[in-house]
């Protein structure tokens, strides 16, 4: 029988593919719930199918209590305006306010012969007691947000096949005081669960602390023998390249087997990948649990998996099966990326560097909290968010330690798009005692020993390693954010769990440990997190593998209108008396005077449009500055942060509603794999090559444009660049200073292939001699010709700027609903905020499933010197 979720002694392994009918199904609809104060019977009676449920609420499972209340319109949307202040906080109400019973009726008959039926919970926050058909399944209350649990329910199924499941879910024992500190008063960390739910500097508190059956509940059917926790390791010796025939790879596979019956079972365990099978005969004693290591499998000419930007993300469908008397008892299907990840200490930079398949990878990463602060996860949202990271030309996502070990569906998207993953465990320097903090209830020595239950933390970590270790994208484990776990936990992680359960991945002590990035500067070892002059990114040496460094990230007006009331839409630096209360509540960080050099913003629309110029410049500058010192100062950089799971006004390349802003496209430009760039402070031109290829006969073209569109060719020179290299070319500061003295100047930096096609196009805008963009403020209107044509599932938008006029500067292309004129989300643009020089054209390609589901759509284009144009799609 085929199954996609695995269990052993209370543990589950991840689903990797769609669930198949009859072998496994998810209990994800038809749930009902009631507050504990409204239920007068015990679980044994409540779980009897004949017991009537009167006045119960439709429940959202998977989901949190707050999600259910929101879906029943019993609370306002906590992501909008100040609504979160209208929702009672569990610290004030007491835990019973968010303690709920959840009930689900389902049909499942008792299996024939040796068949077994299992009930799996992949995540409950924080404690639960489970009842089925009048029987309690767990002898003691289950605790721990992350640890999965499983029950063999074969003997408890109703004879008529009509069953009832009843689960009481208890909030975290320590809910924490949301006093405005990082993790509130810190006591939220006494639990084994997410810390951000008590509030952080990028989010307000989740009022129920995310209490609920927040992850999948499944029913699964197997034969007598159950396969669990298969472990697939791929060895790819020697340096490899993405092209050409490959030397063999070695695949090592093990799995745990459970005989659920009271008799001895003899059979065969086998593994198949790429048409090759290995197997081993196994005899299992009654009720036995054992781990079996299969013979090594040699895979000839393997199709390798590479990080984004370096090669394709080839993935194999493979399976582990147990066969008994020509009958398949159980099958686990696993998606495998054949690759080998190694890490080395770079003695020159004094930081960790990473290689994949024998090739060094310069890390360009983004920090991630979780997809949704209320745990409303979908495959589609995970896919879109990870795709955005790929589109930014990043190659790694770090999962911050105050949240989750991310879900298998997230890792599946990372496997697909080539995003390496740096996974923290659940510690933070703020809650777990790294610093003196007057907002915390207990002292550092006490907080240093959080959580209260070390054994639960250790068991949860072992479980999550088993859950995620087969994903090609998973590159690193990390003990916690900015702090190690307590000594006894750390020792078990480092000395037992990692070597035994996942010995091929490097384990960092904590996120800014010296073994990752030697701190020769003092301070915390990461940051800063706000707007910075571009010379900081280019000229000031920071930590050699910075795990957190970022800037601003406010969206445009349409983004803000989704969650800020109209009366609060006031540019924050223009508001008398300081920042608006709603902006402050949503954690706005200032742009300082960085917008004023473009002219004092006239209104909120003007403010947000000018903010996009700053957004683009900040993240292009960050990526270019770090890349310019690749392998000399740095082995990697991870942006804090690229996304928000809540409607925050800081550090994001797209908003909560999946609408990208200019941060994404500035980052995309700055992180282009083969890229021409200029240090905007000293005028030095570089080429960076983040690929394995050697490029000959590349023409570097530098052309300046004034505000009227007149061009000046500064130079046009053939050059070359080796793989994974930065090449300094020339200095053009004197030219730019002269050309831009009065009004500023545009500079187009291009790389052109031998066939005369443009492989990289990078446009800068420089201020006048006083540091103001005076020329931009007086530009004439551009008059481009714009067309939109649907081709297959994509829409191609062509912007043609005729000769004789100014540059068409910084144009935002949007796909909108023809009636509402609101953006269709999510869709993906191969580039945006594009500029078109006179006499040329650019094509923006829009793609995504939402195009086909949106009905009649139009394209809008608006720019710095272009009033909004509405374009019909042909």
C-alpha cells in the first residue's frame, strides 16, 4: 500500500508528494469546535459519535484558534490597522479563553487481515489530549509545538465505520506578558514553541499565541509492516560541472521498520531510484522495531541538483518498499536531489564557505520568519514566496530561530527552485538570555536555561531532523538565533543527534558564531538593520559571513492601502508630531532624509514612489557591495529580512499579500550572476561572475545619459572574467562628476556577448554636485509606446522609447483586474521598475497561475516621468 507520511513510536516523517486516495487522506474539513467553558462532558463522551454537537463553530484545521475565530467573524482581521488591539490577549484573559475542543467525524472501516490504520498529527500548539470513539489515545497530555505524534487506531475504529475524533488543545503553559520586548517578557521561551507570538520588533503579539491544531492531521492505512523515517544520503565525489556526462554517485539508504502484528514477518526492504534497485531480506519479530541499512546503490550518470544560478534543480522520484509474500505492505515515495554539500573554513576571510558538488558557492541569502504569522500555510503560497527568492537571484534562505522548523512543503519549494536552507532551532538571544534586558521578567542566568523541559526540546529536535533531512535544499542546521542552546541540550545536538541522524550537514553553534563568521569587529556579529549610505555597503568591511544585514522596505501606495486606514495614510516624515500611530504599530523604520534628495514628497503617493527609488538603490547597493569583495572580505551575506508574515513596514521585498516592491528588483539586479557594476562612491567599475563558466570576449559598455536623453559613450572595451571571480576594470569618477555636476546623470553599465546580445543591463542615477537629484525633479515626460500581448500562459509587455526624448525612468509594470484596477496577486515579473533609454525597448514578461484564474485583466505602467498608462492585452 502506498503512503506518503511515515511514523514510528509517535513520530511522523514528511509528505513529499500528493496524497493518494484510500492509502492516506487528510482530515482538513468538517471540523467543529467549542470553547472549553461550553463543554460539560469529558473526552470519552464527547468522542462518542452519538453525542450531539449543538451550537458548535465550524473550525479551521489545520489552523489556530484565532484563525477559526477570524473565519467565523468573531474577531477583526488582526493584520489591518489597529485591529489587533481589539482582540483579547491571552495574558489578560487567562488560558481558558483560547482553550478549545475540536471534533471531527470521519468514515473508516476496520481493515481486513493484517491491515493497520494510523492517526497522525504533524503539529499541535501546545498541549493536547486526544479521544477516538470513547477511548483516550494518549496516556499523558502531549506537549510541544514541533514534535509529531502518531497512534495506531486499528482496534479503536467503529464497527460500522462511523468514527469521531475529539481533541482538546491547550495553549502554551507560559503565555508571556506582551510588554513590547522581543518575545515580550521572555517567558514565552519557557515552552518548546515559537517565541515571536508574544511580539517582536517586526510584529505585534498573536493574541492566542498560535494555539491550535496548526499542522496536518492524516489518516493512513498500511499492511502489517510500516516503513518510517527513511534516510537517503547522496555522495557525489570530486568537483562536478552542471554540463556533460557525470561520474557515478553513491546513494546510501536506511529506514526504520515496525511490525504492528503479534507474529513474525519475513520480507524484503527495497529502494529504487533512476531505474536502479537495491534490496535486503528482513525478518521482524512480533511488535518489533528495527532500523535497516540497505546496500549502497551506484547511480550512473546522475542528473545533479544545483543551487539557483549555478545549474538545474534535477529531482528524482524514488521509493522505499517493504514486500511480504509478493504483497507490498508499505511504500514511501521520496523526492531526491542528488548533490553533495560540504563546508570549509576560509582562512583568508575567516569565515565558513560552502561547496555543492565540489564547487564553491558565494552565498546570497535572505532571512525568513515563516510564511504566515497565524500559520495559514498553503502549498501555493510557499511556492510563490520561494519563487520570489529565486527571482531575486538569491541562493539561500535562513529560517530564523524565534519561529518554526519550516514545513516540508516549504522545503519542497526550495528543492524545486534551488534555494539552500539554513535552519535554526528554537532559541533567541533576546528570550534565552544573551543580553541584559529590563523588559524581561527573569534574569539572564534563569533565561539561559529556557525552556523548562529540556528533554522535550531534544526529542523535538530529533524528530524535526528526521522530518526534513531528505531534502536536497537543506544545507545547515543551527543551534539558535544569536545564542547556543543550554549546555546539556547543545551537547546532545552536537554529539548525538546530528552525527547519528544527519551526519552530512554542518551544524552551527548559533547564527553568528565565530565558526560561521569570525567577529573581529566586536558587537553582536550581525546587522545593521536600517537605511544606510551606499558607501557603507561598498567600502566598510563588516563580518565576513553576515547572517543578518538589511535596510528599509515599505511598499507603494496600493500595498499600504491593504492594511492602513485611509486617515492614516500620511507620509511618516511629513506628519507633525512624529510617525503616525498605525505606522508605528506596524513597526515602521525611518527613511531619514533619503527621500528629500528627490524633492520633498508632496503627498503619500509621492512619498511611496520615492521610497521605491531608495528601496531599489539600497538592495542593489547591498548585493553589489558584498559581491565586490567576494572571497576577499566575504564568503556570504544574508539579508534581514526578505519577507514578513504580518503586515509590517520593515525589511521586506514583497508585502504580506505577495505584492513585490522595488527592493526585490534592486536585489535582483545587484545579485545578477554575471554582472557589471560601479562603486557609486568612488567610480570604480567591476564585473562579478557568480557562475562556473569562463567568459571571453565580453564587451563592457559604459554610456551616460543626461536628463534630456542625450548620450555620451564613456568607454566600450572587450574583457574576460573567470568563474567565481570579481574583476576590477577601471575608474570613471572624473567623467561622471563632470557630466553630472549640474543636474546629475544616468549611467548604463552593460555587458554584451559576442553575438551582440545584452547579457546584463544596469542603470544608475547619480545626483548633482550638491548631492541632490535636481535633474530628476525637472525631467520632461517620456512618451514610450507600450503594448501587452498574451503568449501562451505569459503576458509580454513591450516598452519602446523613441529617440529624441528623455529616458523613460523607473517604470512599474502591474497586471490588474480590468474592473477594480487592483493588482492581481501573486504574479511574477522577470523584471520591474525598469528604465528604457531613448531609441531602445524593453520587454517585461508576466507569468504565474493567477493569470489564467483572474478573468479579464489589463496592464498598467507608470513611472517617474510617465503618467499611468492602461494597456489592453492583445
